[in-house]
C-alpha cells in the first residue's frame, strides 16, 4: 500500500515534468508560422500552469517522504525511488539538451520578441528539472536519516549522503548503492536479540 501511494505520486511528477518542454516546443513551432495567430499564446499558458502543477506534485512527494520516517527503514522505498530515478534519465538528458539548443532557435526572426524571456525561462526550466529530482531524493533522504537513527551511519556519513542526493548524477548512484542494503534492525530489536526476556522465577 505504501509503495502504491509513492508510485502514484511519482508518476504524477513524470507526467508533469514533460509538459513545460512540450509547451516550449509548441511555442517555437507556432512562433515560426506566420498564420498561427492567437494559438501562439496557448503554450504561454501551458508552460506556467505545468510548472505550477509540477511544483504541487513535488511538494506532495516531499510530504509523503516525511511520513515514511514514522515507519522505520525500508529498503523497498529505496528500490522504488531508484526505479523512478532511472526512468527520469531520458527527461534530464532531453531537458539539458533542449535548454542548450533553445538559444539557437532565437535566431529565427519571428522569435526575436522571445529573447528577453530566455534567461528567466532557462532558470525556471533547470529549476523545474532539479525539483523533479528532489521528488525522488526526498524518499532517499528520509531513509538516510533513519539509517543514522539506528546507528548505521555516523553524522558525517549521513550529511555527506544527504548532500549527494541534491546533485543529479550522485543522487542516482547513491540511491542505487543504498537500495542494495539489507533491512537494518532498530536499536530496540538489537537489544531484544542481545538480551532476550527471561522467564520469571517460580
């Protein structure tokens, strides 16, 4: 049930992350046509709305990640986050390529009016890509905190791994490494194993 809830929230992020790129592609396509008319404004509506939806989807995942702290360490959550991170690779590759090629499209004389919007649009685009990564990293960070609480990681190791989850490539590599960890018993479980309850004396 927990995994289904996480998967549904992350699938929403997958859908939302592609909408801004679609809107910008439509803007370039329609902007290059002389007879596009009012249709050129359609992508201008789609782009901010899709970014807002993506932000909402990301926030829902971060809230859900916080709730996993109460359930204890679960390597299954790490494996689910890993699958979604891997599924986001095509998006990140296309997104970075798109923002690199976009300035070349501004050479089109019909898109000269779009130049003042290029820098803030690029910042928003890259920021949106980072937020989609954060939607999966939130679950990983929550599990890292739990591993620190049960003594698996030191404070330094915990801090280092959390920082790595905020960077694109190391986020995926760190998640893959953590997903291979076996379930770690809590301190209470360790204590019960070391000091089993004795039967009361007759």
